[in-house]
């Protein structure tokens, strides 16, 4: 219950680490119930806050204050792989506290890719079934923003690896979509990343549920050795071919590709455990309008079909989405170099059937040069920025074919997020 959370906070000295959207949300909730409680905010950037009872710690040495506090609400985006704290300092976050104290049933969704689509579909299916629900978490709504109003509802929470890294509780229904190497700059190797993800099921009880894709060997993961939940493996044959849910997913243009159909099936499996029936699920899946920046149609210009897939930061997702669109003539890719091995991506592109590759800094340039070195036969353009990339795409893409922006990399070298990158792409296409 909310009061239990407030009691937990009351007797502890609190530091809010990171003061972007989630950090400000944490400050609002605590200050609402503890108007005079001494708090602290630490952030690398300067912080503007009119609160005499909050100490501000900013600049390069902002992490040096952690041991001064009992409870640290860590913002997900702050890397923590080499940070050490004293035994008495608890590192937590909004998702951890929500899982421990929220007065409602929680469906948690994580995975490298597909978690936003799957979470949104679960929410839409529950709504179609008349089940009160909210959609919160990693897609942009801090869970504390809804913690006062969730009682009696089902909270569908998208959970990133960063949000799961320090949790000490797991959701009643956990959905694990897939795992690929990602965010390795935040962790000590792939094991650290997968370990954080696996926390979604680590603290489940025997009456809880873990749903996962059957063709991925989650069963053998050391991170789930302690998971006591009932496990549901969702394979490609989980639903019969004439299932209304499956037919609705296959017929929805915004769920192109087998991997998106799989997201819909996993969403139905989770929502079904929460009381949704198959007919409600089919209606919701058929009406699903897609996710911005996930294989989003960006318009037809000069006879070329443009797609914005800026959310695809993993190479595996890009290759799947090339296959899903089916007629990609030109791929625009590239972004921040996070140290991933891109050799498999290069080989996948050689077999993908694309005719043109337009590389953006930094990884796109490296991939493009490698394609040329291998004599791939793909026309390679190394673009300096998005404007140049779209201009090249217009020159190279055949009419009636598709141009796909699908970065296979994070966006932080040039943009604040994949959202900013995708919207910039759409703005440029719209001006054509």
C-alpha cells in the first residue's frame, strides 16, 4: 500500500540520483507527503529547483555523496557498473518501490526489443475486456505518477534493464520477450545486462507467472535459477492457426513481421491470465495503431515509401524489420558506438536483399566501409547527418520501394533519444 511506501521512506535519509523526468517525479511524491523532510538531489548537470529543504549536488563529482544517505532513488539512465557504496546505503528506484508497495496487480514486461509493443497491447486488450488498467514505466510515464490511483487496477509496467537492476521484488505476471546484446556500456559485459533483465522473475512466488518466448533458452539462464513462478513458454504454435487473436495480428499492417505477431500472442497470454477473453483480445489487436518510431509509416514521397523505425537500436531488430517490410530498397542506419560486435549485422545485411545502405555516424560509417571492403554489391553512402541521408535515399531508392530508417545503434551521439531522431527523420521526409 502507499502508506507502507511512505513509512519506508519516512525514517531514512534520501538521495534522488538524477533529476530528469523520473527524478522529478520522485521528488514530487516525497515532497507531497513530507513537505519539510530534508532531501538531496545529485546530478552531473546543473539543477533548477526552488526547495530550501533539498540539497543540490552537481558537477563531475556528483556520485561521491552516495554513502551519506540511507536510500538512493537512482534514475535509470545513470551508468552504475563501477560504483561502490557502503553496506548501509540502499540503491533503489521507482520500479523497485512500486513492485514492493503498489496496491494492485502488476504485469511487468521486459526484453531487449518488443517490450513497448507488448506492454501497449496488453493494456489495450485489458481495456477491451473491461478490466481497469494503466500503462506506465519505461515508455515515458514514471510509475510514481500513478501510484496514488492504481488501487483496484492492473498496472502494466514496461521495465528496462536499468529499472530492474536493483529491484528486490518481481511482478505477479512477468513477460520476457527476448534478449540480445544491448547497453553493454552500462554493464560489466553481457552477463551484467542479462542479470538485470532476469530480475523480473527472480523474486516471483509459486502463484506468479513467467511468460517467455519458447525458442529462447531462458529456462537455462542462471539468472532464473531461483524463480519459483509457473512458467509459460509461448512458441510460434502457441495459438492454433484459426485463432481470432492470431488472425487479427497477421492482418494488422502495424504488426508486420513474425516478431510483431509474436508480441501480440505474448500480450494475449499475459492479459488472459488477468481475465481477458479471446474475443476482446482479437478486437484490441485488430484495432492496434502501432507505436511511434516502431516501423511507423512516415509517408510516401516521390513514389518512395518511408518508414521510421528509430526505436530499433539492436542489429537483430533491424534485420527482422527489413524482412517484415519486405521491399526495403534503402536502409538508413547508424548512431552511437557502444562497442557491439557488428560483424553479424554486416553479414545479415549482405543477405537481406537491400540495394542501398546509407550510414550515419558513427556505427553506420563503420558498417558501410565494411560492406565495401567485402564487395557486397550494396551501394554505400556515408552521410554526415540525417538531411544528407534522406537526400541520398531520394536519389537511390526506386519508386514503389521502401526506405527504412532503422539505426541498429543508440542515438546519443547526435540526439537526446531515439524519439528525437525519429521525429527529425519524419520532419525531413514531410518537407520533401
